[in-house]
C-alpha cells in the first residue's frame, strides 16, 4: 500500500475516497489524482452532480443556521462529515451562537 501516515492512520493515495471525491467536486484541495479521476466521471457523465453537491452543502448551512437562530439547540453531531470545507457546521453554528459545540464523526 502506498500512502502517507497521519496520526497513526495510513492514507492510501492510490485508492479513491468518497470524501476526497466530494472535496474535489466542491473545488477543494484535499484530494489525490485517483479521487479526481473518479470526480471527472461525475463531471463528464453526471453533470448535475456538482450542482447537487453544492446544493447539499447550502442546505446544511441553512438548516444549521435556522436551528441555532430559532431554537435553544447548541450541540450538534455531524455524522459522516467528510473533509473540512467552507461553512462547516461549527462555523455556521458559532457564527450565530459562539457557545455552540459540535462533534464530527
């Protein structure tokens, strides 16, 4: 297996990761050539997939902001969070309520 070791985990840069493919679709920088190859299939064969990825991120942002503004909820668990990108749950929640706490899984 080729790759790098990060905090005791081995990252195989020769096998695609859906989190890194999603990062690529959103215009991120945390992906490898193998992830971009898979992402390019989405761009070529499923052109609406990029719009769906951005719409999904926008829905997450709106939902977290609405919850924080209209309820007393200040603790969030983000399951399947993938790689960090702009407007993560903690950024959105803490923008409206700095005391918000988030766990990423």
